[in-house]
C-alpha cells in the first residue's frame, strides 16, 4: 500500500464534513418523514411508519400538494420541450455570421443577470396592459423561458462548437435535403446534449419560485404551494413531500440515463 501524505487525513475529514453539510439536511428530512402518526417537526423521532407519505396525497388545510405537483410537472415538461426547440433553432442560427449577431447574443443571455423579481413583475405588467389574465401556465411559461432558454442556448453553442460540419456537407453532397441532414446527421450527434438540456430546464422550471411568484395567477405551482403552507402545515407532511419529490427527481435522472444508454447502444449497433 502506498504511503499517504500527511495532508490526506485532514483533507479526508474536511471532505466528510462537507458531505455531511451537503446531505445532512436532506437525510434529516427523510428520517423525520418516516415517523409515526404522533411524530412532530423535530427530533426525537416518534415511531416509524409511512403515515405521512400517505398524507401528502390528501387535501391539506389550505391547499393540495397533488394539484400543485401536477401543475409544476406539466409546466416543467412544456418548458423542457420549448427550451430544447428554441435552443436548437437559435444555436443553429448562430453557426453562421450575420449582422447584429453579437448584440443579439448578449440580449439572449441578459435575462440570466436580471433579477427574477423584475422579470416576473415586467411580465405581469405586460399581461395587465394587454388585458390578459395571468395564469400558472400561460404567463408561467413566459417567465420560465426567460430563465431556461439562455441555458439551453449556451449549452448548444458549446455543442455545435465541437461539431464537425463536414458530416453535413457530405450528406448534402449525397443529395440529402436540409431536413434529412438535420434528422439523420445533426440530431443523433447532439441528442445526448438534448437529454442534458431537458433535465436541466425541467429542473429549473420545476423548482422556480421567484419568477413564478407574480405571474402564477389564482393557482400555485409546487414551490409556491410549499412556501404558502410553511406557516399552516405544522406536521411532517411537508417533510414527506420533500422525500417524495427527491425520489421523483432521482427517477427522472434514471429515466434520462436509461434513454441515453439505449440510444448509445442503437448508435453503436
């Protein structure tokens, strides 16, 4: 066994503390969500059961976790799809030089540095001027796209910077149309990046609070619903919601990884 340097143990201890700091709160929520019916919001744990996990699917005193989750899920999937489509179209356009490309590029990513509250307020005012009722889906999509599209655009700019245009030129020389070239050449090569963008933009939308706060209308998404219930739901049901949403997030990652593996095997075959 090679001799370890004197700094190994302090660094290992620091890393262990960092891991505890990073995952400790999440583990505490997991443990508290698995208490019995008499459980409270703090330690010590009182019993063990799945009681509070079942309570998540029931109507709460001031709202419903299930309805809010469905809204966030629908909105997140719509945002992921739109961000991919818009990001691919914009990044392909920027593969060519055109007048005004630089100002347009910075204008596209400027929403990343503008405070989310101002963007949410601006969208709300715009809907009010147009006499359109704000809604968790319609105005919510507008607010979330200002946050997700720049990320999708920047990622795909990097993907296309490593993309060899000779493949497209060869396909066109063989008589393939632009649509066929994109479908058969470009799309398979950038597909792993699209999976990553889909996961990222879905997560950003699913977890977004600030940009949704002023444009959600009458109904809340899940982050807004949880925030509203923190002063009313005084039971481990909130912890159970955290446990279930974390398991849902891991499930989404597993599904995306499975799709990527299947696509890789098909490409290699």
